[in-house]
């Protein structure tokens, strides 16, 4: 999978991929990264990418021309590139989206700045809009990183043990069951005794029950769907 970031601040994103699982995924060529700065596509001598809003309003808006031209250039060599824009008006990004988008061959994340992006670009070039929560960030880079992390770990080969995906939170409309490590007793606090008996059937039943209890307590909205 190729991930392209159309952003005024590529350094914010690039550093995230220099360690851990995602670095190994890049080294092993499961993921390819590309960074494009809209300033490289401006048609004005000063390299400006923002202008005042038509009709007035506080702040500046990213102009459509550099974004249109950048995406059109990408599409010439990668016609199936899927364009995602992080915006407060988008649908909530959830795990099912991460799994679905992990099958794409090329995703382009467009990060807005200032007061956002000219609506004409969003309407005519974006394939999908997402929000990562009901709050405002200073730019779309963090949201793009959150989404690309969730997507990338669902790409085949990125995680060493693909079975770990099947037991994570949200995979069965519930949260993941509580987990414990050795020692079995720490500071006089033990773990559920059934986990120590080696009966995998009963352990599985216990984990499912604990997952349901955890979901009911922390996410009653999800528990209603079980």
C-alpha cells in the first residue's frame, strides 16, 4: 500500500514512521510513503496557498488551485489513488473503515490548515471525508496520522501475528477483554484463577464474558448491539 500525504508540514508526519511497527512495515515494503507540499503546485510567485474567504470571515482558507493540481498530478500516475480529507464535518472514523481502507492500493491524505480547505476541492476531488472526534485541531496532519496508523496495521504482513487483530477491541462489536502478565500475583493482586488452569475452552469463555462486562461498563452504547 502507498500512503501519500498532501500537507504543508510533512515533517510533522514523517517522524511518526521512523520507529516500531510502521518503520518495519516500510523497511519490508508493505507500506510506501510519499509527501507532497501544496506550495510546490502554486501558480503564484510568492508560493501562497491561502486567501481570505469570499463573503468575509475570520482567518484564511487554503485555495483550491494548488490542491486540485497536486491531486490531478497524482492521478496521472496513480489513477486509483483514493483521496481522504480529515474534516470536522466528515463521518466518524471507526475500525470497520480502517479494515476496508486497508485493501486500497493507494490512499492520499489531504491535511487542511488555517480555517480549512476551499469547499470546491472537497466536493470535486475528495473520495471520502472523515472526522476523528468532535473537537478542532490546528491542522489535519494529526488526524491523517491517526487514520493511517489504524489502516496500516490492517495491511497484510504489517503485524507479525495477524491473529492479534481478531481479538482486539471493536472486532466483535465489543471491547477487548482485560489482559494480564506474569507475575500471577503482584502487590497482593492476583489474576482470574481460570486463566491459570490451562483449559483453553474455559479461558475463551471467560475472556468473552469479561469483554462483554468491560463493554457494558465503558461503552454501554456498544453493549446494546451485542
